[in-house]
C-alpha cells in the first residue's frame, strides 16, 4: 500500500498525517511538495493535510487549490484513487471544486480546538468500512473556519445521496445540518474538518482516526 501527503506552504499537520498513516496501516508514505507536477506512481491514498496553506490569505484553501500538484490530484481522483482532505485540506478540496459547499468562519467567530464526538452517518463508504457498525467515534477539531455551508439544493443532494459521512454530536462551529464530513458522488474523495491524524492512538485520547485510514487503504 502506498500513500502520499501533499505539503503546501503553511501546512502544519503534514508530518502528523504521515505518522498516523504509517502507524495505523503500515503503508509507505511519500511527502509531495505542492509545486510538483507529478505524483508518485501506484498511489492508493492521497492526503491533503491541515494547517494554514499560504497563511489562509484570500480565502482558506483558495491559493493552495491553484498549486500545480492539484491538477494531478484531480486526475488521480478521476481514476478512482482515494483522496482525503483534512481541515485545511477540506477547504482546498472545496476551493478546487472537488467537493461542493464552502467552509465559513465559525459561528462563534472564534478558533475552536477540542475533542468532538461524531456520528458515523454513512457506514457504507470506503472511508468508514472499518468502523464495523459503530455509530459514534471521537476525534479532534482545530479550526477557525470550519462552518460548512451549501445552498439548499446541494444540501438536499448530499443528504439524499448518502454523501454526508460524519456529523457532529455537538456542533462546535455552526456547520449546516451538523455536517462534519462529506464525500463526492463517486465516493472516493472525502473532506472532513475533524482530525483523524490527531486521534490514531489511545495515548492521544482516541484511536478512532486510525480506522478511517485503514478503511481508505483496505478498499484500495
């Protein structure tokens, strides 16, 4: 199994993701600089990590979405490679039009960093298979602009087609319909604000994030 973590200027969870994937799955992980015009061959998983790409100037993720490597990430996703965008990575996926909606300022207008309980809304995705019917998991959020928003037709489609993967049990940022994570219609691109990379060992308070990485690679 082979994975890649894309590193943008301002990423700060890239090493966390690398360690989380390696320890959770045993997969090899390559770090890919955002200016690269090619991805490593034979990838099973691509991760866009959290952080503050380009200092969150303009809009969170907007500048990173224009990085050269993103053209290759899109091509890989079209081939069916699993792509996970975590926190800032979720923002990048939305700005790159790989996922619908947008991430707005938190309703409290404050940065929120704390453990959160999540409902596994769709246990039948390639990112949740390893949860084996569990309905509640725990991860961590750390964001100032994690408030998911989409227009009503988009929300109806996401809800009606099972594209909402996780919901907040107690919404920390005001996200519409308590949405914490969504997938694309094809089911191979996941965007999520909570951090599985900060919840992959019990010493971190939860190992539930490890199951997400295991799910993504087991289905490769």
